[in-house]
C-alpha cells in the first residue's frame, strides 16, 4: 500500500470514527456501534466481511471497558449472569460461524434489514418506562441468545432492541434492562472473537490496527460529545439518523435484486 493510499485510508477512517462517536454519544447507544460497519463499507471501502471483523475488534474492546467502568451496574444483575452469559455466548458463537459462512450479498442484505429496524426503533419506540415487574427469568435466555447471534453475525450489539424488550416485554427497570443488554454484548462479542480465531480466521495486523485506530477516534469523539449531552440533543440526532439508516438499509437490500 502506497503512502498516499495509507493517508487516504486514515482520513476516511477518522471521518468514520468521528461520525460514529458523535452519533453513539448523542443517542447513548454506547456499545451497538454497527454504524461503523456501514461507514467502513460505504466510506472506507472495505468488503463487508472485513468491515464486520474490524468492528468486532472495536465492539469487543468497547464492551469490555464499559463493563469495567460500570461494574456496579452489572453486579446488580448478578443473579441473572448464568442465563445471560450462556445464552449470549452460544448466540455469539453461532452468529460468528454463520457470518463467516455467508456470502457478501447476504450479509449486506442482513445489515440493511438491521439498519432499517434500528431507524424505525429510533423514530417510534419511546423511552423505556421506569417500572420493575419482571417476568419469569427464563424469558431472558431467548432475548440474550438472539442478541448474541446478531453480535456474532454483524458485530451489532443489538442493544437498541434487547434493552426495550427487557423493559417493555419483560418488565425490568431501565437500569436493569441496560445492564442485562450490556452483559450480553460483552459475552457475545468475545465469544465471537474466540470462535473466529478457533476456526482459523485470524485477525490480520491491518484489521487489528484499523480497529484500534477506529476505537480511539470513536472514544475521543464520544468523550467530547457526552460532555454536552442533553435529551434534546438525543432527540435531534435520533430524528436525523433514523431516516438515513432506513435509506441506507433499503440501498443494501437492493443488492438482492
């Protein structure tokens, strides 16, 4: 790779990282950074498989640091750890195996569907209500499993969906629902990474370096933006991002034509 190509890559990567950091900090979707997969494909120009792998590096480190930063939050759901860890871990493993096996065209289509659903979620799902009438703990398992599959498949943490389901459908308080979702992402992300290495799909120096670069760019931007966070900013950015995600998702789905 020439010096010029490296400089262009770094500039495009920086732009992508800044956008993702600003968006995730504004809408407080700290770990579900699938936005980066979209930008790595559309802006940086990576193949979808490589974009998912790079984002999996970013996701796994971000999830781990978030869990270390919020140990008290995760400790609050300690009694549910076995269900969440086993279910999301198995989901992450199966999702990564499926992601490795699927051709690019199907991964782009699935990413498109996910982007559309996140866009609709941002537009129409209201903030989760503060209540605590939890359903039977067994219901946590299928939610964690599906979230784990999505994490392994698309390196998408699925928290825009798992957190509302834990809250709206299963009756958990928002803080508890967030903790359950975060624990699921941490487990599934690392299960996916271990699975990929175990099947011989090793992370290349390029993927690790780009993942570290994006993680730094996203984190620094997010730290800056969250100093000025307000509910109004959350709403404005959500309304701006949602239609973009829907349009991008439809564009990805058109690859099936």
